[in-house]
C-alpha cells in the first residue's frame, strides 16, 4: 500500500509544469562552513535532479528554500546533543511560508539519504500550477503519505545500534563438586545463593545477527564459608535474534579470565576452587525501553574451562589423596543496554526516497 501511495505522489509531482516553477536556494545559516557548502550544493543538485529549475537570484524565483543548521540538547531523560537541518519553503508571490521541515542527523554524511526526501516532502505541499488559455491557474491538492513503515522502523531502532554500553547487577548460585586423585567422586555441593555482583560491558554489533561483547565485572562469593572476591573479564560472541519489534533474544558463548582476591582484597595466586579461565554460555532477553536501548534479563552458565583444579595441599590423608574441585555457577543478571548510532537507516522504497528519521 505504501509503495502504491508513494508512486501516486511521485506521479503527481512529475505531472506538475516544471517549466513554470523555479527555485532559489538561499545561503545556509547557522552551523559550520562545511555544512553551509554541503547543504547548499546538494539541495541545488537534487532540485535540478527532480527536474525543477534553480535560478541564481530570488527575483527570478517563484519559491525559495531557506536552510538553517541548528544544534540543541534533547528533552528526554537521556541527555544528548543533536544536529538539525531546518528547511522552509517560501512562496515569493506573497511571502507566505508554505512548509517548514526539520531533519536530525549525527553526521553530515547521513544527510545524503535525507536531502531528496526533504525536498519531495516540501514540494508535495506546494500549490500546483497548471496552464490554460487564461494563464497559470493554481490548484491545491492534499497529498497523504502513509507513515506506518517509518513508524515500524523507528520502533526497531533500539535493537539495531552499532555500539551498546551495558550496566547490570547479578546474583545466582555456585554448583561445586569434587573428586580425589584416584578418580573417586565425592558428594556434590550446592551453594544457594552464592554469587552477588555487577559489571559493565561494551558490545559492537558488526552484523545484524552477530556481535562481540567485552567487559569487566566484580563478584563476591564463598566456598565452605570462606569468602572471596572475583574480578573477571568476559569476552563473548552473541547472536541477536529479533522476532518482534519490542523484543530481542541474544544467545551467546565465550570465555572469561578470573582474578581472585581474599576477603582482605589480597590477590590469590592460585585458588583451590576457581580456574583462571572459565567457559560461558547463556542468553540475554531484552525488551525495548525508549529508542536507544532496552532492559534485559541475562541467564548464564559459567563453568571451569580446565578439567581439574588442584588443591593447594596435595598430601595424602588416611592413604587417600586430597580432593580436586570443580566450581561452576548459574547467574542471573538484570540491567539496561544503551545504544549509539543506528546500524540501518530508514527503509528505502523502490524510488530511492527514504522515510523521515527522528
């Protein structure tokens, strides 16, 4: 339906008498010299490409494009600066401002995709001039453009960012078991709950279905009532799945390096219970929270990467070897992931004209 409506709009625009309409692009105000040159040159080029006439002075023009670069700070809870190009079309026959349209951008090169769209949005509001025997006659038409596809894209921006910063807290329990040197299994031991911590990570989503994440986290736990602190550095490869606009699940696998400290925060060079390297597997379930990110629940299984971790004391007691230990854990994390830079811009249609982006 949208494509049909857009083709209809294009047909209406094409049917105008372009020989009788001329435009003048005023020098850009606000912004930098680079922005002035970029916007002025590209607007003139795209207007000509749309088969309209661009003139050198306002006296020769029927309509004027007035362009202003603005900067500001967003009013949402997450403060960030933004750039906006504001376009106004003025009817020189009576000095009336016909339409004003603004487009935000992070980087000036993004506007390659939006300038033509802004021009068409503006021109769609112009009075249409047709000729008859008595001269030009102004015919006003209302043009409706469906915004549903643009809204669908905006609903999915939160999960299509290049970079995410994540902060979270976690809890869980350790699952430990042990065996002797001669292979005899000892009783399994559960510690519930036994893991409390938090961390930060940075994620780079280099493909729509794959990203890499690295970070640091600090956790407290204990074994047989002996407390300890672990600072670990996880590295994971994630596979984002996006079954719905407001929901995403990211299975992942990876490894982490562990640094172990005692209750006095003195580093333990060799731990009886914690391997230097662990293997990770889990999944992150995220729901949309604003356009820049979402809240998530992370469920992770963390297990010893090495086959066995030896006890510091390997003497035999009652003719039996001291035990080896395995310590795995299941952890649940809660947090928020905040993204920067959209991976995909507004969806393109068959005419190459993009939708508006917030």
